[in-house]
C-alpha cells in the first residue's frame, strides 16, 4: 500500500477502499472491528513505506486541526491523539465526522 504524499493532512478518511486518499483508510471490502482497525494502522506504522506519512499527520495534528471521517473515524482520532501525546505534544483539534 502506497500513500499519496500530496494528500492534505487535515482530513483522515477511514472509508474502506479510499486508500488512495491516505494511510488511515482500510482496503476495499474490509470489515474489521475497531481492534482490527487499530492493528491495521499499527502494521502501517511499522511499514517503512507508510510510516513517514503517519508521522507527518501526527506532526500536523500537533499544530493544526484534523478531521477524521468515515466508519473508523473515532478510532483514527484516538490513535492520532495517542501518538501525538507520545511525542510530548497536545493535539490542536481533532474532529470526528
């Protein structure tokens, strides 16, 4: 899975199949639980080709508002918030839609 580096960091779409829109979207047809979703994002964080994009989003979330949308929006917001706090920062504003 390759993430488009030109995508805006202020919208995390968690809709399955919208992977071309970012690393927080599961693959098309995916129907996992919130725990499965967290594991998917953890795997993507561990993968060299997607880790940089996730770190960019975390840095952005520490400086400006980020909207999480789609069926896993709440879990995505929790993940981003936890990672920002691990960096010793506070999230500016996370919106769940």
